[in-house]
């Protein structure tokens, strides 16, 4: 085990199961000595989280659709663990109709929900987390290059990810005086629960594999290692950035 993150407390939001990118981040952080605090949306998600991370981990309820709930969650984290050193935000959602209908057919409610959960939640989380974060802290979110390219069937989620990446830049500026960094990881397509919600996701995964520079898809471990770097003191000069961890897919 590395001691790179020894003594650091990192909140990881969005672990759904063992194939979640958030889980890859959490594992890498723990392997480098960090204390990881997990959040979950509801009791159903808590059961899935417990099966993945084990019953001995610290788990706090946090529904990012409710600002008061977000505030309460980080107050509870502070009460139980004291100040934190970082947050991994790996949360996004759009309903099936909105995902499959194309941007042209997106309804107002579907647009609002996708933006609320996938983009605004980072703002709410950053506001609450920054109140209990040590100087030199770090916030990182997960994005995808459908934010800058019109990826088939990614639809409204690409629009939401574009808003998320813009939010990262402005949050980095807002939190800079507090010595808190904000970045995003643009991860390559992987077979996660989120990806399986996309129409014809198998074609998206194959396209991603075909476009990597070495012919192999990126792994959870590789994404987790970059997340650990962003949470660590090694990345103090990096903020407001999008770091691609997709084995060169974005070069095409």
C-alpha cells in the first residue's frame, strides 16, 4: 500500500456497484492510504453500496436533488469525521425518455432533471463540501467527451456534461482563494450501470475500443489512479481542467 494519501479523508459519491467508476476511484484512494467516506441516495442504493464496499465503511445518506439534504449530509460527515480533504462527484441521471428521444425531442422537465442531477448537483456539493474542507483540498467530477462531440445516442447527457464542465471552470475560480481545486475526469466509455442506460450502448463501447490508441479500453484502475492524483498534493497546480483518461479516444 502506498502512503501518498495517508491521513486524507475523501468523500466518494456515486458508487452503484463494483463496476462503477466511482468504485474504481475509491479503491485506488484506499490503496494509497486514504480514508474514504461513501454517500448513497436512498436505502435501496445503500444495500447495493454495502455489497460493494463492505459493512465496515462509513456511509452517509445524501440525495443531491435536495439542497437541504446535501447540507445535512456534509454536516453529518463533519460531525463524524471532522474536516475532509476531497470529494469525488460521480453522479449523473436522465430519465429513459430523455436519453432515448434525441435532444430535439427533449421535454422541459426532462431537460431540467438531467441538468439538476448531472450538473447543478456539483455546485451544491461543492458549496457544502468547501465549508468543511481543509486548505489544499480537491473536488473532482466525472464527465465524458460527449460534452464536446455529438456522440450517437448520448443526447441530453452530452448537454448536461457540457454544463458540468463549464461549472468546473467557474467553481475552480470561486474556490481558488480557499486553496481548493476543482477538476473533471473525462473517462473512456466502460460497461457501467450508467452506460447500459444509453440506447445501443454496445455500439458505443465498441466504438470507444476501436478508437483507443492501443486497442484496449481504459480500466477502472487507470481512472482511479488519475482520481487519486487529483486528490493528492501532487496535483496542486491543476485546477479548472478536464483530464482525459480514455486512452486517446478524444484524439479522433
